[in-house]
């Protein structure tokens, strides 16, 4: 009976440590799903890769002009939102700096 209780307590202890170890583990980032689509180019060779991208899409000059117009229109619509985001980030930064100053005084 004594051996059974000791064995049972060891099993419970071993099981509990694995459960706590799993809870304390740092969550890893989920891998991004691989997209089979090719995204528009960004970076230093933008003009070259953009031309290749447009060639793959096989757009006419009219379609390219429409796409450019749509991008410009969307940018103009988003401009106020970008400005608000910049203001909020500046506010966050000032709050952080003020909290750091208060902590440094203490």
C-alpha cells in the first residue's frame, strides 16, 4: 500500500510539473501561412520589380492609369487617418517620457 501511494504521488508530481512548465513557457509566434500569391515589390529595386509585377499582371496602359488613380485617391482618403495615428503616437511617446521622468525622480 505504501509503495502504491508513493508511486501515485510521484506520478502526480511529475504530471503537475509538466503542466506548469507548459503554462510558464513563452508563447512562440505562430508561423505565417505561406501565401502562393506574389505581393507588390518594396525596397531599393522598386522600379524594376514593379515593372516585373505589372508585366505578370498583364495590365493595359489604361488599367495601369486606373490603378494609379485609385491608389492616389485612396492615399488622399487615408491621409487624415495617418495624421491622427502620428498624433496618437506622439502623445504615447510624451506620456512614456513623462512617466520615465517621474520614475527617475523617485
